[in-house]
């Protein structure tokens, strides 16, 4: 039986400031959102796509970070969560434009490399988005 996992998606001001300080985004062009409510997504199935919807491609990710007020630095398919044996999850970045990091490291996840995830891991994507994984 698979242990229930969920992802909490929110905007992280410290991550946004880090991206500004690293010169990875221009705050005059991309402002931190004024009001973002955290949302929870239950992780179900074998794959959970993180990205933004595309009507022309007919694609809607399970964790959609686009749309009005969405993170503008998200690729259509930015990252994929993959269910692993034993009720755990792994992350793959299929080659997103702005990269993916885990737990605040400076080193982005290498494209197409599966990285095991743990309870309370923090996935950073885009200009300000953090996705916190929680088991149980």
C-alpha cells in the first residue's frame, strides 16, 4: 500500500531574493507576487508533472504553476515527480529552462537524472515557487 504524500505549493520570498541576487531575474520585469495562498496537492498516480498548462499542446500538469498570477519562469514541463517502489518519490528535471534545485542547494538537478526525495524536501522552481513534499 502506498503511503499518502502531498505537495504544498507556495511563493518563497527568500528564494525570489536569491534569484535576484544571483542575477537570474530582473525585479523590474518580474515582481514577487503580492498575495499567494499556499495550496496542497495530493500526489497520486505514477507521475506528477510540474509545469504550466498549454492549450496548443493539450497539456495540463498535475501541479500547474502558470495562469494568471502564476510563476513566469516555469517551463511547460518543468519537472516530474515519479512514484518509486516502497511508497517514495523521485524528481526528474527533463531540461527545464531555469532549472530545479532541492533544499536550497546552489547546484541544479542535472537534466534527466532521477533524484530520490524525502519527507519535507523542498523543491525550488521558477522565480519564486517552492514545493514542499510531505509524507502521511
